[in-house]
């Protein structure tokens, strides 16, 4: 995965100069993903991982942080090399599809229903920092050819906040079918609801389990659809879908990472269900103010299966965001 260096000119350069003068007051981690060859000494990606994060400046504006203002350190405090970076723009309007696993396994992986809080916070934060986003909330549970439309497309995001409480947990997991159907529905809403080029679009998928019930889409066709649609798919894994869980499934984690990677989205792992609201809020902020993806190289990466810790900090300040991932 290679990311181009962002070339700045005109108003972008002015914006960046102002950001540097104001400084950054907060960082929010959207996600962190190791390259497939992170632990392979023979790979050109040996030690490479990607960190996606948004920021807030001292005046409360949400921004994509400049790499020159940041430093990345490993768990021992040693600096790591940032080889490249890419800024991804936010938007004041767009279409966001929130797709939540409603399979029965959620009763075990999220018994306190933090996913409901996460969805409500996602809608609340997006409505707070932007004025023109539309959302729909839908679930998947493997018992029919259709998704469970909890809240249809709406520009009143308080309806999503209220509707989050109606999410259930009863059924199988048809992840491939659900994602395959949802991507086209995002594109349809963008084309029917907006004019112009400054329109955001996203599919946010929250899931904890491997597919057990899809009959129309498979992993390859789902990834092909995600890769060709031009709509970022942000995956949020918990339980076996989180690389940090004791019972993590390597295959499932890799699938969700691939789904985000091919679509230009971000994989965010919840170390436990209670971490879901933090990830959701970071996604919302990123779609308002934008976010930056840093390409970082660890000179002496831990072996496969090891926990990798570190932090991204703002130079010469105490502002930082910790990150954790498991080496593939």
C-alpha cells in the first residue's frame, strides 16, 4: 500500500501555515493498520504500519494534522520514522451508511450494548461538527435477503441517535451480502441528494464475527465491489474481529483490514466493547475536519503475533494519542 505525498498550494498552503501557528490541542485516533509484511524481514513493507488520525486546533476547529507537527514513538519512547503521509479531506455534507452486526454473538461480545452508544455518539458528533450530512442506520442478521432498516435515510441525525437503541442481537452473520448491498445504497443516496463535487460518502461497518449466512456475495466479490465503488468503508472490529481480542480471528481481522484498505477506509479495532464509542466519535470528527494517514516504519518490528504499542504526539507538547495493534 503506497500513499502519495500531498502537494500543497494556494489556499491549502495558507491553511497549513495557520494550523502551524495555532497549534494542535487534541488528537483522535481513527485507526491503525500494519502492512501485511510488517513482521516479514524479506518484505519491502517490513516494519511498516499506517496510522490514521484527526486533530483539533487551539480554536476548536477539526483538522487533518500536518505531519511536521507530529512525532511517532514506540512503547519505549524511541522515535519512529514517518516515511510518508496523506491528507484526506473532510466535508460539511455527504451520505453516511452505518451498518451494524445484529447477530446473536453480540450478546456475548457486547452484553452492555456499547454499540448503541457508539452509533448515537457517531450521529451526535457528525451533526455537531457539520450541517449537511445524511445518515441511515441498518443492521444485518442473516435471516433474510434484506437488511434491517432501523432508520431510513434522513438529514435529521437526532433520528439516528434515537434509533440506535432499537438495534438487536439475534441471528447469523451475513457480512458479505450486507456490505455488498450497502455500498451501492450509499452511492445512490449521494447521487439523488446532492449536487457538486464537495460531497462526502462513507460506509461504517461494526461487526464481531465471521460470515456464516451470505448466499449472494462472497469475500472476493465484496472486496471487488468495495475497491471499485470509490466509497471508503470504515470497519470497526470487536471480539474475534478485533486484533487485540484474546480470541481474535486472524482471518476475520485480515478481511476487515482488506475491506477498509481496498476502499480507502480505515480499520479501527475496539480493544473491548467499551472502546466502541471512542472509535465512532473519531470517525465522525474525521469526516468533518479530515484526517491524515501516516506511513510509519519500525526499524526493529516485533515478531508476528506480538502486541505493538506506541503513540503519536504533537511536537513540544503533552498532546498525544496512543495506538496498539497486533503484528500480522
